[in-house]
C-alpha cells in the first residue's frame, strides 16, 4: 500500500500540470571523456563542462543544437595517476578558474579552447586547504565559496597570478551572486544573506533569509531571486527592497533541485532524474515542461531555448518549445523490487504520458528477462493522456535484472526503456543488514558498530562505498 501510494504522487502531479503542447525535445546525447559532470559555463561560443572525474570538457556551440567536442583537460594531482576533480568554473576573459574540494583552485588559459593550457594552482592563504565550491568573478576580485571558511577573496588584477585579498565570514558558503553592487551568499542550510561590500574590508550584512531547504544554486531575474533548495524544490524572492526580501512563491516536487538557469522568462532546473521547465506567472511557479532523462542530471545551462543537461556521465541537448508530434515520457527509468520468496509475485507501477500534440502509437513492448511481465496492453495514447503499466515480478531461481523496452512513434525518442531490478544472489532491498564493526578512519576515533547505532540507538545509518577513478 505504502509503495503504490508513493508512486502515484508524481504521475498525478504530471497529469494535473498541463503543459499545453510545449515540452522538451531531445536533440542529442553525448558521451564526454569526463564523468560526474558538475557545472556548465559559457565563454562566447565555447561550452565548458567540469567533472569530478577525468577533468574538464570543451565544446564549440556555434551551432547550439549540435555541440562539437574541442578538447579535454586533465590536471594531474597527488601521485599523478588521476585528474584533479573540477567542480565549479568561473571565467575572466581568457582565464578559467576551476574549484576543487580540498585541492585548491586551478588556473587555465583558454585563449585557444581547442588547446586549453593549465597554468598553476592559486596560492592559498596561510597554507590552508579549504574545500571550494562556487566561484564568481566581479571586477578584479575572484569570490571563492569555501563552506565553513566563508568566502575567500583573491585579487586577479593579474589573472594568471591571483593573490589573497581577504575573507568574508559566513556559516556554509556554497556560492555567490551579485544584485547590482550587493553580494548575495548562498549559505547552505542557513539560507542566503545579502551584504553591502562597498568596503570589502568591512562587509555589512543587510539581510539574512532562512530558506525552507539548503541553498544549492541561485539565479537573478531582474529583482527576483530564484533559489534551488535540493529536496525542497525552488523558491522565488522579491529583492526590490534588498534589506527585506519577500518570498513570492515556492515549487516543490519529488526531485532534487540542484542547479538552475534562466531563459526567456523561464527557469530550467536540474532535478537529478529529470529536467524541469518552470515559469512564474505573477502569483505562483508553474510547471510548463519536463523531460525525465533518467541519467542523474547534475547541472544545467541554457542558450536561448536550448538546454544543456550535464549528467552523471552524459551530456544531453534539449530544446524547449511546441511539440508538433507525439512525445512520450516515463515516470521513472528504473524500478527495484524488494526481496521476495521464490514463486511469489510483487507489482510496481510505471506511468507513461504523452506530452506531445498528436496521437502516440506504441509498437510491441517487451521485457528482456522472463521473470518480468505486465497485464497492461499498450496500443495508442492521446495527446495529454497517461496510462499506468503494472510491472509484475515473479521470482524464479534466477538472478533477475532486465529492461522494459517501449518503442513508439515518438520522433525524437523512438524507444524508451526502464531498467528493472528483481532479486539476485547477494544483497537485496529489504534484507536485514548484518552487524559489523570497523575502525573509524576519519572524523572520530575508535570503532563503528552498526548494531550500536541502528538497533540500540534507533539511528538511521546510510553507508556509501566509492571506488577511486
């Protein structure tokens, strides 16, 4: 009951939020050399995409719908066996600055974007090892957000040789933006603050706003500030009186609003599993387009109506506008079943919506594994309509991992698919985790015992394992 109710929430929202024949058309999907894409910035007709792994990518977007790969830049660090993780980019003429958590800030000459040249790392104040995120260039100052260390200021009068200038204290700086001459600091779980920096040596806070969620990104639309708040969605504030910001509207959904970009009065949002297009109508924020990419959308930027979706490992090029044909969207691109016994069945729901303007005609849908099936017949789907597909898992003695393939007459995505995970030998969803004790390597001493934290103390324990490279 609980699982079916949760899954119904998103499709009902989609059905009620009519997008009137406008949506996102997929023009291309690219496989860059870097991975875990984190930022998209423009320098003229050059698009720069940073990655946590394998460096930074450079594309020519003279033809905005058809990016041409120019170069990949990897900056070795440590024992020289991997590239410096690149997080957020900032550009000053022909110089590119790249932030890195606890690795400093890299300086790159991009006068020839087909052959970017690494220059050096920015010298850190007093030998510090800050964790940097957002970077902003304003006049001859580089504003570098350094979380609990506030905003670190560097003089870039000589762009290739930045020097430490000062520091603005704040609780958890993620990034900065400018509202005329005022500095806005994204302060993570503490919201945002607006500061008068007429005297950079003595910045004065004129407003502090505690947002509903932690601030992840922000973009100004005139005197309106749009704020991405992760799992709490989007908020819009009126800054016409910057000493007293007023909340105008919020928009919340099932995604994780991480990055935003503005175009033609609209807000493009990277929400992990999809790209959403929102619009403020004077009283509320409305959904006017979306595309469930299913590929972990991490960052976003726009050029006209063209949206660049930087994902965990791919770049997708989308265009917002009227859809002249059918347009199929899925409520999810992956489904995972909890552990059940051999011979038992479980069912989960997948929602298919035609967000186009013409009749959608399905071809023969099929599963790649015999343990999965559906009782739903797919024939046609009128524009604006949705259909619920029951995904049935009947457990056999086999490992069950498969794909549900859905071919149709959608002109830009002729076959969509949903990855389906049943049960297999090893760890399955719903299994009781075995107790363990491991030594604490950082941020503490002694041993970590799962049972002590989970069973005895009643704490929720999240454990993630990452392999380098």
